C-alpha cells in the first residue's frame, strides 16, 4: 500500500482534473536516478514536489533495495512547463 500527502487543490485539479499529464520512459534505474538528480538540482523537494515509487516485489520483480523493494518510477507534482521540460527532455514518451 502506498500513502502520500498532497494539498487538496493539487488532488482536485491535477489528479481528478484535466491537467496535461506526461508519462516518460526510463530504460533502467540509473535513468530514474538521473531524473531525481535533475529535480534536486532544480531545487525540487523530495516527497513534496516529487517522490520515488517502489514496488514491493510480491509478484514479478526481484528486490534491488535493502528493504526488499525495487525503484520503478518517479512522480512529480504539477510543474511549470519550463521546469518539467528540463527534467523530461532527456526521456522519451512512454509507449
């Protein structure tokens, strides 16, 4: 089970609303960590502006982390286009 906290207006407007959402593909864990590093360099705050998504490895994936999980993605809150493009320009749209 995953839990996260976000402002009500972000949930209402972004998750339930019609904001443009982009899903990009990373080829491996290193590419995911590069997106995290870019976010950090841009001053985004982990668990507020973005967060790592881990799979509990209960079905198909093998654990890669000490806690028995595997990094599978990164989420971002709604970002200004300029900031979003600085992160996403190195990745292809998910197919």
